[in-house]
């Protein structure tokens, strides 16, 4: 059994050598082997292209006009506040009317304008008098001012402190029942003062002005002088010409006291009359920053059928 195994081994060895020899012959050939190529990395997978939105179509340029030059705006400036010691003017006055057939009407009012047959209003630093509108019942109805004399009163700064005077109006009513009532005249004696500036003078002073009074329905005037001293007033009222019957005095022994607010009252004594006779009354006050103006009303006591009286105003006299 051993010889069979030896023979088989020899046969296998021969076959192996033969195979190795053939491989060596192939390696001894003269042809060069092709050089090895580097392996390139695989190309990345293609990505889908991103869709880029198309640019908007260009629009034509609009030419904007240049803005006009604007001047600088000044800041709003509030008006100066009124001083605490200068309250708004509050007027108070009186109107004395002598109308048709010598009828007498006396009434007070609490504004600058008496709202009667005429009106009073401020124009600038002065006042203006105008006729009041007439309620017409016929196209020929009318009213006019056919006479006036109104004077202003000024305080130490020249500001309006009041006014006084007379206004004469004429009214025509075409359809009046009585012919005598068609044409009527009215004489109005009027004064008004700023009562917020009523005060007593601090030093003695003299005042000069005018009294406007009625002689029936005719306006007349006389001079008035007042003297203030030690919280009392004295003075006189004296007319001339047609008013020469006006001659009165305010005596020192009367109750002529001036209040702290500047108001006063006094008895009038006619010159030449009995010593104790009282022939009238004067009522008024001092007004202005320093009590530099005086105004008020007068009533006479006499035997005329129509009560006579009027309004007065006076300014302080400046002494050197």
C-alpha cells in the first residue's frame, strides 16, 4: 500500500512544477505592462437647478418736483396773561331818558352798551355811538341820531375808564295811530364806568368836568368841580348862559364821606337859598388805578314840572 501512495505523490509534484514553469515564462516576456491609472473620485450626483425669479421689468423713472421752500414757522406764542390786579372791565351805568311828551325814564345797566335807542361800543381805544336798529312796520319807518356829545374818562395809563354825555334821537313811525306819535324825539343822558376799578384816592386832589342835565327835553351843561381831602368831598356846580340858573355847592359840613371803594353821596345847596335848604343830591364814585376820575348822577329839587337831573364826569387836575 505504501508504494501506491509514493507513486501518487510523485505525479502530483510533477504537475505542480509544470504549472509553475509556465507562469515564469510568461513573466519573462519583453512587453511593458500598461501603467496603472489613478482612480478619479466619482462625480457628485447632479442637483436640480434652483429656479431664480426673473428680475422685474424696469419702470420708467418718475421725476418728482422739488418741494417749495417753506419759511420757518415761528412757534406759537401765547398772549401775555392778564395781571392779577387787572380784572376784566365790568361796566355799570345809568341812562336818563326824556321822551315823547316829556315822559321821564331812569334805568341802570350792567354793560358798556345801554341798549336803548342808541348803542355804545369800543373801537380801538375809543368808543363809537350808533343808532339802534328799529323794528320796522312800514318801509318809511326810520330812526336817526340828530345830536350827541359823549366824552370819555381815562385812567392814569390812558385806558378807557368810562364815558358820559347825551344822545338825541329822532324816530319816525309811518303807521302810528296818532299823528302826534309819528315823530318822536328822545334825549338820553348816559354814563358808564368800569366798577372793577372803583377806589378812593390816596391823596387830596381836585377834579374838573361837566354836568349834562335836562331842561325839560333839552340837554344843557354846566361845569362841575370836586375836591377830595381826608375821605370827604366838597365842590360846586355852576352853569352859564342858558344854564346860569345852575349854581350849587357841596359844603364841608355835610355827610360827604367817601368809602374805601370810592363811592360817595352829597347834598346840593343852591347858592342864595336858605342855609338849611337841600336843593339836590349828587351820587357817584372815584375810578381808575389811582381814583383819578369821578362820575355819577345828579338830581335837582326844584319847582319844574319835569324833574331835572343829569350825569357828570370829571378828571383829576394835575398840579405842578
